[in-house]
C-alpha cells in the first residue's frame, strides 16, 4: 500500500495531474498572443470543478440503489466514488460552452486537460505495478483465541479491513461488512482488529448487535506495519493468489466496496467455492 503520510498516493496523483494541466494550459496560452494565459488557467480550473461534481453525481446514479438505502453516504466523497469518464466528458463540454465566444482559448485548455489525463493514467499504471505486495504471512487469533494464518484465506478473493472500536469511521463501517459477508460468500471479508483484546471487541460487537464472521485479533498491529497502513480504517483488496490489487484509506461505503470488488473480482463465477466455511467469531 503506497501513501505519503496519511494521504493515499492516488489522491496526490489526481492533485498533481490537475496542477500539471493548469500549468500546461497557461504555458500554451502564453505562446498564443491572442489568448490570455490567466483566463485559460481559470477556465481550466472551472472545468475541473464541474468535472468532479459530474463524476460524483454519475457515480451516485450508477450505484443509486445502494446510496438510496443510506442517503447520507452520498456526502462521503472520501470514499473515492467517482465516474471519471463522465467527469472528463463534462469538463470538455464545459470548456466548449465557456469558450463559445473566444474559441482561441480552446486549444490551450484542451491541451492542459489532455496532458493532465496522460499524467494521471501514467502515474496510475506505475503505482499499479508497485502496489502489489502479497498478503502478510501473519498468524492472528479469533475471538475464542484460536490461531489463524491470513494465508489460509488464499484461494478466493480476500478483503481485509483494519479497524478498532475507538475509531468512529470503523464503527460506522461494521454494518456494511456484515451485509457484505452475507451477500458475497465467495469473497473472504476479514476484519482484523488492531491492538484490542478479545473481550473488548466481543463487548463492542454484542452492544452493536453485530453478527460478523472472520473477526481476527492483531494485538500488536502487525498487519498495519506489514502493509504500510498509516491510519484506520484501511481496507485492502487481494486477489485469489493473495496479491494486493487495490486499497482504500478511510471510511468505505457499500457502493465503493461493491464497485472495487466488481472491478477486480469480476471473474467470479458460480463455480467459485462459495461453500468455504468462514471462521466464526464465537
């Protein structure tokens, strides 16, 4: 998992792409005497703003059934739920409309958007190659103190959530993972508590009326250390071979959880071992 401080590298990559697009638009505009580099930069930032708004709205519409069940989750933009293709299209259309009376502004702004996109996709490809550490070979414990190795879950897709009871976003996520465990038995959804005792975790689950399987204890937070996670909650997505394919820092929503699994685990078929027995929390 790659991050700089508490910020995921993907978020910093988007910001860097926007800055590069803005610099490019201004630089190209400077070479064209009939255009203003300041206006070009301003229009590009406006286009980015409306592109982000559209990308979020398109994502919410795509996953409307899930969002409508928990309307407040639409406001949790930190879940990374954006349909970027819709955002890019909206940004280009905005530029076309905004420059209808000054078409000379279009080339530098569209050049900025193109360079920003190329930089973003290139950085994403590089990060994708680097962000593939294996599932940690750690032996943890169940709530009834049975030893379990994380590697025992290999053979099917694995989602590992790092959490703690003192973490408010972690607590809000628990019903989502309970629902996901029921809906996706072919995926191992493993909840690895960081630094707390079995009694403390069990008391929390009972008080919240949660019936979760595959709750493991990591009293020394070794999983966070192994995966380079800097904050809670963190959700890690591994393929059936135990290779990290995606990660999410911060509170995750059901639409985001489902969309990431759909993107990386789309090969799942009914022949997948859906009868695998989960490790009980009891």
